[in-house]
């Protein structure tokens, strides 16, 4: 298994540009989520999904869209990038294991918006 | 809403010694899980240890152990016999037992330095 994969690893955007951060997992996990990591603030939940066709907002959803058409993929879309979206983005998937959810994180995407 | 607080932005320890990282949380729920994650310079998030709130016994994983004080809403991580490879950012995280497995609330992180 490749686990949770994210592309690209690094990206530089100009203000107003759009892009999609890709996330895929090959473990057949039901649950997937997107977090952003900013200095001094830990990781904050952007959007999450409990299964194909079902998504919901997390703590900081503004400026981001998601969809979940398959179990494997959970892309994150920035429609009009802003400098405030400069961050490191993590995708995660999880499943029920041994009485709790075991969460797996991808390697992260570092996004800079100028 | 739940909150997680790590009041130590930075900590340092001598190799082979013991260090304790602090974490407090606020919740009105009785069913929840607590985690410590390690993030080395590679950025990869690595699960260190997990504690179920309904368990009174503190979790241990080799050199890592927790002191879970449910009434005080405290969840500290003790690293014994510290090694150079333990140097990383450590995050405390909370997950409600009443919601799906996707939603973690993280603290601000503690940067741990291990001195040789």
C-alpha cells in the first residue's frame, strides 16, 4: 500500500489563481479530511468526508471546496487563492481499529500564495 | 467546542534524560480520545501514543508514557531516555467519541530539542 499520497509537494500561486491539491489513499478508508498547519496554531480542520458523496465543513472552510466522488480520492480546491492561504496542507484518512479510529496522514503540501 | 492547549512552545532535554510535555484540554464530553503526534523535520505526522478517556490506566509505548488526569483535563507526555531522534514538534490532539473518525482538534505544538 502507498498509504496516503498528496500532490504536489510544493506549489507557488499568485493571488487570484485557482488550483486543486490532490489526495488519494489506497487503504479503502471511509473517512478522509484536510487540515492546514500554520506556525503557532497547530493543525486546523478544513473539510472532512465520512464516505463517498458526503462532505462537511471543519473549523476553517472558507475559501476551500471539496468533493468525494470515490472512496480513494478527496481533492481540495482553492477557487481564488489569497496570501492568507499560505500554509502546509495535510490530507488524512482513518478507519476503525482496535476500539478507536487510526488516522494516517499524507506527507503534506507546502503552498505559498504571493 | 473543544480546545487543546500546549503552553510550552519550546522544550529542551539532554540525551538520555527524561522530559515531560504538557497538554490541557477543555470539553464537556465524557467519551473522547487523546493523542500525541510527533512531527520531525520531514513534516510527516507520526502517531506516538493514544489514550481512551474511559480507561483509567495511563497508556505507554516503550519510552513514551502519558499522565492522564481526567478530572483536571490534563494529558502530559513523558519521554524517558531521550534520544537524538526524538527531536521534533509534538502535538497533542483530541477526538470526540461521539463523532466520526476524521475530526481531530490539535494544540499549538511543542518544539522539542535534544542536546547531545
